[in-house]
């Protein structure tokens, strides 16, 4: 009886650990820093890309740029082991600005890993661009498409609603005239042209905690299963002996 109770306690503990780990792991999304910028100027945007797969590495990232409120210029910071391209296309509809009509603009940035290079499980990579002029609008979505070495693709392209309830695959979002939803980090986002020096380390720490809790939960679950099977086996033997 005591063994059965002990096994049940461990199983309950494992379940609790998994429930705690789940929301933390879900926060390890592709995000852009800073999350706010002032209209009219240039800003440096850094996309933080964690590898969430346990078996494959990230080998490509594609970020879609806005075409209805476009940036007029985009440049990128080179990364060793990665090839970067910026695609510029003619806009379907010219966009009027104070400096005249914009007929073509950057529409996509692609980072591709060279052979043998990847953002391995448990790692993250920072991908940085300079973009401007920042359009005079509420916000712009910057959908990101993350390709893994096993061929799978994760599309971070869902808009976060005004309520702030984050979707499963939220698109990196740059808020300009609109205030970010509270649950999207509104008060914590700072309008600046350079990434905050501690942002990567703090987010990395939260990712590490999420991974650690997830592994801990799985380990406890495995222990609970072994103990439960052992207890059941002992009970069965006791009945046969009787």
C-alpha cells in the first residue's frame, strides 16, 4: 500500500513539473528586439532564434518584411558560417511618402547556414538587420520562417491580438505608434536603436530554465512509471504466494 502511494506521489509530482515547464518552453519563440521603434528613423532589429527541436538544428531563417508600409532600406550584419540575402521587389502598389512614391522595397531577408553549420538543440542565434525608414504606422509584423536540418519548417506568423493573449506561433512584431499588449512585454520593451546588452543573457536564462524543467519532468515521469510497475509486480507476486 505504501509503495503504491509513493508511486502515485511521484507521478503527481512529475505531472506538476511538466505543467510548469510547458508555459516556460512555449515562451522560447523567435522574437525581435527591440519591440518598439520611432517612426521616420532607422532602427537595428535583432531576431533571437532558439532551436526548440531536440533532434535537429536550425539551418535557415527567412523574415518577411512589410510591403504595405515598407522599409526603404535594409542592411544586415554578417554572421560567420551563414550566407545572407536581401530580396528587393517592385511593389504591387506604390506607397506615397513625404519623399515621393516608393515603387520597390526590400521584401525578405534570408539567412542560410553553410554546410556543417547549424544552430544546434539547446542553442540560439542572433540575426541582426538595420532597417528604415521606420514607417509611420501602428505596428508591423515580421513573420519568420525557421527551417530545421530534418526539413521541417516552423512559421512564426500569427498576429498577437489586442488582448495580449499570445498565439502558438506569434510573429515577431515591431510596435511603432501602437502600444504593445501587456502580455507581449509592453512595459518591458524599450524604444532604442540598439539591443539591450542584457536581453540575450536574460532570455537565454529563461530558455535554460524551461529546458531544465522539461527534462526534470520527463525524468520524474520515468521514475514514477518504474516504481508503479515494480509495486504492481510485488503485489501480484504476493497474491500468488498467498
